[in-house]
């Protein structure tokens, strides 16, 4: 069964209900809406169009565009054909896009006019494998006639629906291969755990190019027969307005958004009334207990925090009905099995800290064309079950059974819900003239959670503004170090490995 079948029940029961409503307040403020029937028909038309362009089962189709209805239509079309969507974070720049195009070798790249300047920065060789680069703004020129339908494709649950690039410990991001069944497992788990209802209205401001917006948000809403009010991005005033006087019942966000909401609500008199809302969820990065508590004090709502990964979809959640404990991610979702183990892979008793392993139908099969990294990410238990090593350190409360995440085994930095691996930035900085050594670490930040900062050993003074401008052409802005510190040498152990924990407390010279 392909994923789009998830929506057949709302399609049959409530064909005229609004499935998707989109407004871009900075452009044309008139809402664009699709009922379930219209969405289905439009996705058929897009599927027929992509099929005519040569897209068949197993083909990768890269997406480099922001939230908009065409993203949804094209995505539904791709998976209906058995194609594989490869979403690219819109903040990614030359170096990151180049890597994804070379690694996933998509047949087609779907984009929008406003991204053209970024794509123009690519070398012709980077685009060589692409048969078509199409802007959805020009779709009228290449879409098939309105009532077109595609030739049916045989799509199975184990076929891939997505390859999602997650930052890699080795500097290059890895493509997580997500099957239709993996997505289905997360969606069915969340539908039950969060009591989704057909009369829910999701206010969705998270990017569709990540699991949080796409799977937790859009997919669950479509499967529930609910309405999604999609926006291009998070905007504070619009969000406060929607949550207090719009039709929304559900809001999903990353902690940075809750930090901004709390800061704004604190200052507002009279305070907006969020009492019509049913559920606020947080995930993608740790939500500070203070933010959780202050949000409750300001709104009367307890945020439901949950935990997931690109590779696994959703793993843990605080309960919908039951205590939501700040600073915890709750218990495994239906169908998810979890263990906490020591460095040798032995199970630890409740209360002890170790690495979290998970398995279940939600867990991906491996990394695209990377059997080595795949093998290194899984282990088998005595019964032959295959467990994914999340790299997250966790402890289970012996009384409640709730899990708290304590940090990560690897060097991942999470900034505003986007992942950053220091190695990728270090490799880039080392290619800059005059930079001899570079080490990147995360520094705590009240709004973003963490931000990257760089420690450099250079041949002489560096023009930092030029360095930053250059780095921003190569990498997403959120990966560019916020501060630079200059050292005579990086602290290294006897093996020559940089001791990053010493850097964080070192007496280095900050940006001159
Ligand atoms: C934008 N900037 C950032 C970030 N976002 N800096 C650090 N971290 C960020 N996340 C920078 C921009 O580069 C820019 O700087 C400046 O901030 C302003 O940009 P702007 O576009 O105005 O920012 P914003 O629109 O206010 O964005 C903040 C945001 C956004 C709304 C929090 O980052 C966001 O939507 N985050 C959600 C990410 C997400 O959905 N993650 C889920 C993935 P400059 O001009 O210097 O470049 S994780 C996942 O899916 C797993 C499975 C899970 O568990 O959910
Ligand atoms: P990604 O690779 O973008 O899917 O990010 C997955 C990582 O985000 C996880 O391995 C966790 O480290 C982190 N994460 C997601 N949700 C939470 C949460 N609620 N609390 C703490 N960390 C989280």
C-alpha cells in the first residue's frame, strides 16, 4: 500500500472538506484552498505530468522550495508514482546542495523562481545528472491537462518514499532511506497517541522539507481528515493571532518558537486567549523546563514534548491524557521498542544513563548507498532483533518510566531545530586561505538553544567579515559560526585528537 492511501478515507467520507489552506502574507494574502477531492485530483494531474517527464518507480526527485501548495501536490505525485522525494533544506547553499545532488542523483529537481539565484551558484557539472530543473512557478507551462491521471504504479510498503539528508558525523550528510511503511508507522502511532480528530485544524509553520513539518504535521493531518493551514514560515504576530482567534486547534513547533512566543506573551496586555486550542507539541530539540512551565503559566496549556529523528520518525512522547513532565520526552510511542545500554551494549537498569537504542516499523533501513555507515548504526540482540543506535544519551525514571534525554554521544549541535555537525564546518574552514586548524563547538544560546562557534589557528590576522561572507555562500547561514576565537594551537590529546571539552572552557582570544 502506498502512503497516499492513508487519505482515501477522508477522500471518501468528506471529499468537500478543506484539506489544505495556504496563505503567503508577504505576497498575495488571498488563501489558496484544496478540498480532499481537489487535492486528490491535482495530485493525479501532477503525477501524470511527472510521469510524462519520465519519472518512474525508484527515481529520485529533489525538492528545493519553500512551503506552498505545489510542494504538497508534487510530493503526493512523486510518491504515488513510486518515486522518492529528496527534500533539500531551503537554507542550504552550494556545498550542501552539490553533495545531495551528487549523492542522490535525482532525475528531476523541482524548485521555485525565487531560489534561482542560489541554484545559479552551482557548477554546470553539479547539475549534469539532472534531466530537468523545473520551477513550480512555471508549472502552467509543463503540467499535463487538468483531468490527467497517471498510469498506475505498483508501490509496496517497503519501497522508499523519501531520502532525507541528515548531517553526518563524517562531515558529509547521509541520506536516510525512509519507506512508505516507516512513515505509516509514525503516522498511525501519532494518530492514536495524540487523539487526532477529523475536526482538528493544524496551524503549520514548520518547513515541509523536514520530518517534523512533513510527517508529524502534514501527513497526520491528511490521514486524520483534518485541515492544514500551511504558512511559508513562522511569523510571531500571525501565529499569536491564529492561536487566539483563528480556527486552529493544533500547533507544532521547535523550542526556539516557544521561546519567542513566551517572550512575546509575557509583554502582551491583555494576554491573548489560547483556550480554543487543543494541543501544543514541541520537538526536534530539547525544550527547557522553564519554557514549558512559563508557557503553562501564560496560556494554561501544557506543551506535549515528544522525541524523534529523521532516521526513525517519532519514538517517544509525553501522554496526551496523563502527566506531561517538563524536561522529559515521555515513553515509547505505540509500536516502538527502546533500550538504554552501556558502551558494551549491555542493558542498563532504570535510573542509569546510557545510549538509547530503538526498533520498530518506524525505523529506517539504512543510509543511501552507504553500507558502512548503515552497519555502524545498527546492532543485533541475542534474538536477532535489529536495533538502531540513536546516539542520544538517555535515562529512564525508575518511578514514572519517562525518559529524559541528557545529551548526545556525537558532536551534534542543534540550533533552532536544525542539525549541525561540526566536522562539516571545520572541513570548510580549513579550505580558507590562512586557516591552519579549525574546531567548531556548540555554545548555549537562550533563543536558538545552541549556536556554532569556531576556534581557529591561523597564519596571521583573518578578515572575518570576508570569511563569513564566503562561508555563507557555501553553507546554510545557521551553520556559519557566530563567533571566532583565535588560538596558537588547538588542545590535543596524545593521539592528536582535538579535546573539544577543553575548548569550551579555554581562555582563548575572542573575535578581535
Ligand atoms: C534561521 N536562522 C537560524 C535558524 N533559522 N540560525 C540558527 N538556527 C536556526 N534554526 C538565522 C538565519 O540564517 C538568519 O541569519 C536569521 O536567523 C534570521 O532568519 P529568519 O529566516 O528570519 O529566521 P526565522 O524565520 O525566524 O527562523 C527561525 C525558525 C526556523 C522559525 C525557528 O529556524 C525554523 O523554522 N526552525 C524549524 C526547523 C525544523 O522544523 N526542524 C525540524 C527538523 P542570516 O541572515 O545571518 O543568515 S528535526 C526533525 O524533523 C526531527 C525528526 C524531529 O524530531 O522533529
Ligand atoms: P534530526 O536528525 O534532524 O532528525 O534530529 C534528531 C535529533 O534531534 C535527535 O537525535 C535528538 O538529539 C534531537 N531531538 C529531537 N527531539 C528532541 C527532544 N524532544 N528533546 C531533545 N532532543 C531532541
